[in-house]
């Protein structure tokens, strides 16, 4: 199926330029494996990540997985924002579906970064990470795209501590969700999932408001180092709203706490918009920006021009 997979014209086929560094995946999720590869373009060789959907050639789910992958490529391939990981192209191999090629990010996921660097991050670095995530979210919502799985697994951080949201997974056009009677939402990472997406609540479809709930979970994680807790299925089913609100960290400012409480409003319509999120974290990022020491020359210059 991979060799005849219909590729959107905006996404290049890089099959002849991609070489696996190792046949063993470096990471594996619920639906896909990630391989570290080399992209040998005509001008240079660059490390890249290739995500391959895990499905057998004889699987009855192959047509459905293929349709989902086409939709993912269609949406991800058109996203252009400095804090959304770009889709560089696709690659055909032995698997039934093509792999998705994106830049290789050395520091890995936000979860991995916070496990190893939480104690050393400054408040400014934390809010700069949140500003990067909010910038990506604001862009998505402005073009009517829901991410749907904004978990720490889908946020990558580079060596300069800048964050990039993965466009793969649940990115879906809002108008297509509204018009599709057969749309089935793949469940996002449970601890980051808004209560209205739990089974038995509403339609279970991701929305821009459920993305905001997930952002709040990431904000708590970035500020406190606490991952959203796993909730037993029975508890979540019996008390979907009360059990889903993560515990608020004790060492945050009143302003941070007030904003977090808005992100976790039970009524989705009461949650802040992505524009409001970006404005809040950008202001906090500027507020805690470290002062740059002035040199003697700069001090003299400011005296002459005061």
C-alpha cells in the first residue's frame, strides 16, 4: 500500500534520500514507532526523525489507518509556524504505510527535559517554553485547526530550550469535525485529556477548548515539574469533572494560579482563548526576563543620551 499511497502535492517524497541510522526504533508510542535517520539531501546530511504507523499488511484496519494518515499529512503539511515541528516529507519503506519525516530534536520531549532539568530552569526559561507552546496553539486555532493531543509527549525541546509542538497525531480541521458524521476521535494521552472528552460525556470530539485544558496541564508541569496524574478509569467515569482537575502547585504566584483556574473551568466556554493564553504567558515572560548587565561603554552612552 505504501508504494501507491496518494501523497498531497505539498509534501515531497524523500524516499531516495533517507537512510535509517539503526533498524531499531528509538521510541515507540501507542500507534507508531520513531526512527532516527539521516536525510542525505544534495547539499548536506541532516539528522531527522521518521514516524511510522504500526500496522500489518494484512490488518483489517489498514484502510482506516491509511485514511487517517492522509488526513494527518494534509493538515500537518500545510502548517507553517516557527514553533510547530515541520513535516519535511514522507518516505516509503517495507511498512504498509509511508513514514513521516520531521527534524530531529536532540533534547527530546518536554517530559524528558523536565525530568532532567526541572530544578535548574529559571522562571524566565519556563515561561519562554510556555510562550513557544502558546504561540503554536494560537496559530493552530487561528486557522481553525484543533491539535487534540497537546501532551508533553508531543512537545519537543531543542538544545536552546525552545519548544516545538508536533503536528502529528490528532490535528484536525474544525470544519471537518463539524461536518463529519463518521468522525472517530483517537483518544489523546489520558492525563492531559479534558473531562468532556471522556467516554459518556458529550461527543468526545476534541475542540479548541479541550486544547486549552491540555495547555493548563502543561503549564502546571512546566512550573512545578509535576506531570498530570494518572486517573483510574473507574474514578474518571464516576466523577469525570472532579477527578480530572490536576492538583495546583503550591509555589506559583496568585496571577499564575488564577490563570490556571480559568484553563480548568468546568464549562469549556469559560476557558481562555489561545490569544488570551499567549498574551498572558508573553507578559509573564517579559516580566521575568533577566537584566543584561551594562558595560562601561553602554553606561557612558546612556548618560550622554539621557
